[in-house]
C-alpha cells in the first residue's frame, strides 16, 4: 500500500534543511534502491524556497510507513513543525499502470 508523508518545516529552519540535505538525499536514495520510495520532493513557499516535504512510499501499514519516515534525517534533525502519514491511491499517471 502507498502512503503519503506530508511535512511542514518549522519557520526559520531553512539552514537546518540545507545542512541536513545530503543525509536526507542519501536516505531517499536508499529507499529508492530498495523499491520503497515512489516519489518525493519539497513543498515551496511564495519565494520558491523549500518549506516542507512530500514523500510517497510503499509500506505494509501506516505504522510501518511512520517508522520508515521517522528515520529520515530531516525528522531526526527536528526540521518539521508538523507531519502526517496517510494512505494514498495513485490513480493518474502511475507508471505501474502503464
């Protein structure tokens, strides 16, 4: 099952994001190599600066997804003001359906 992880950064924490980004990218690359990551990217504010994250992964349950995503270096660095994990159905433009 797919799960969408949506996170909003804490205000004023862009430097935390930038400092942690190499480890975050490594983490996502590892999920991708394992076939767990479906897609990911930052939310942007009005100025085009990153202000949050959207990560979609495959997991057996919401709890398993949360455990995986709690391992994200951004989460470990305390970047996020809020997070949400929800089950998600990829209907349109899903490469698996092509």
